[in-house]
């Protein structure tokens, strides 16, 4: 992972409650591959990350508020998990539309753990194969997605993984998929 993403802009859409490692490690992977990554959120200022959904982690500065962001501004999107984070995102119509715009434009999207919950809310999982944290798989099936229990799944530019233990494979696959582009 050297420069395969040079010149690419990656949005990381996250809110309070994001699983810290699922924000930090994918961000580091795309930046090490040469991308410029921006943290986009539903409010300005900082978001509170969590460790294992229970313990407060670090706070992260938001680079751009969702109201000032467009899928047209970026080449790819990362949706980290944490239980609270995607629940906060799916309650914000602007965040849901942002995600829908990425998928409908054919731009690559990576979602890990509970991150696919926002994809479900955006109604973009129908007839797609993906994986996720086990507790949201019924939601994915009910939204028309095909769920498999694999470390990482790629379906037409949509990269999904199950949990933080899959981060090495997820990070490698998002860099590879983001390098291919739309």
C-alpha cells in the first residue's frame, strides 16, 4: 500500500459512538495508500469514539459537516461501525442521502461491523451480497440483501466485513477496491 490512492478523496462518515478502531485503522490504510481522508459527520466540532461500544475512546475532529458535503466531492466512502454510530447516522436524512448517493453513483463504499445498518436505511442492499456483525444480519435480509458469514465480501464496489477482527482484510480490500474506482 504505497500510492495506489494518490489523488483520491475518501469520506469517512461517522457520528458519536463510532467504534474507534474501525475509524482509525481504515483511515490510516487509505492515507498510507496516498488518499486524502476527511471525517464527515452530522454535526461540526468533534465526535466521541467508543471502544467495544461501552468505554469512551478518543474524540475526533470533524473535517466537514454532512450539510456541506456531497458524494460528488469524494471518490470513495467508509462507514465504520459501533452500535451507536450507525443508529445516529440513520436518523439523519442528510447522512442517509449521502450514503445512497455514493452507492447509486457506483462509487466504492466500505462498511464494517454495524456500518451496513446505514446502507439498509438508505435502501441500497437489495440484491447485493454482503456481510456484517451478526446482530444486524436479519435487518439486511429484510432489506433484500444476501448475507454471508465471510471475513470480507466485495459486491460491485461494496466492501463489507464483520467485525474489528477482520480489519486487516477489510483495510487491504478497501484500498484495492477504492484504487479501481467507480
